C-alpha cells in the first residue's frame, strides 16, 4: 500500500471509531478488550495518536515515552480524541518524504512506517469500539487487512520479543481466501520466520502441508490474528494446538 492509502485508512478508521464510541457511550464495555470501557479505549488510542504525532511532526530521532492518558470523560474526551486524530492525520499528510524520525519496525521510510502503523493501530481499535455495539466489528478492506497481517507476522513477530515459540520446529500457515495471500510461519524455540506468497485464490499452494492452517477472508484473519475474533471465525485445518499457542502468546503489548 502507498503512504497516502495508509493515511486515508487511518483517517477513515479513526472517524469510524469515534462514531462507534459516541453511539456506545463512554461506560459501554469493550468485549474485545476485557476489562475496558469505551472511555479506556479512547484514552489509550488518543495517547498513541499524540505519541506518534510527536515523532512525525517533531522529527524526534530517539525514543520518547508517551504522555499520560487524559482524565477527560464523556463529550470532552471524545472531542479530545477527534482533535488528536486530526492532528496525526495532518502531520502525516504534511510530512516530507525524507522525514527522519524514530521507528521500531523495518519500513521503506519513517513516514511509511508511521502511516502504516497508525492505520493498523486505529483499524484494530475501530473494531474494538464497534464490538461494543450490537452489530459488532465491521468489515476491514481486504487489501488493508492483508497488509496488516503482513505487518503483524513479518514485522512484530519477526522481532526477538515475539513469545510465539515451540520446542520443536512447527509450521503455521495463514491463507487469505479472497486476496490469495499465503503466509508460512516457521516456528521453533527461536524467533518466528515468515514468508509471504501470492497465489490465485482457490489455487493449491505448492509447499508441503503445514502442521496447522488458518484460512478465511483477509479481514477475518486480520481480526482473528489480533485476537479480536473467536476461534471459530476462521477455518482451522490440522493441529489445533498451534492455534491455541497463538491465542495464548501472540498478544502485542503497548507501553
């Protein structure tokens, strides 16, 4: 995806998050984030948005911790969230292609990193806000979803910090039935290694069968792999233990 597409996705997801939060109300429980209410989700997300804006707008080249979450609530919190979203989108759109600032995952450029990371941060939290509504999380665009799966598997879980480990070598395959993207995750007692392959939707993948395969549309896989959907949201073939391992150890913590 292009930087401009990531920024547009961030903007759209951020606005949809605000709409869902307004409809649900600040005291509504967020089922996808046990223990959280909508106010907690808004406080967290606006803090992340403002943290990212500081790097992009300020050109900060070393890590800086995020500020404290706001103590606002109700309409004032929602307005604060919208202001932070608008500030982040504006900063990304105004940033030069040659922006230099701190990042924490490989990317073509710092601008590409922050646009992509915040697009997915906000899209996942949009789903969280929508989980507080009777309709549940809405669909994620397949191209954006496939891009997000790639960031999760080949970005976050390519780091030494990944806790998804197995005593013996195992293989987890993730197949998006609508986009034709296939990710092969090679697990061991070391950092996971993931390869992405594009095949025609419905075509046979030309590698030996994996120990476990998760298949479904890209948007369902995306939310499933971010632990936002139940186990039966996608199709599981093979050993269910690897799927359980993913649910138990794959969570990305933000601090």
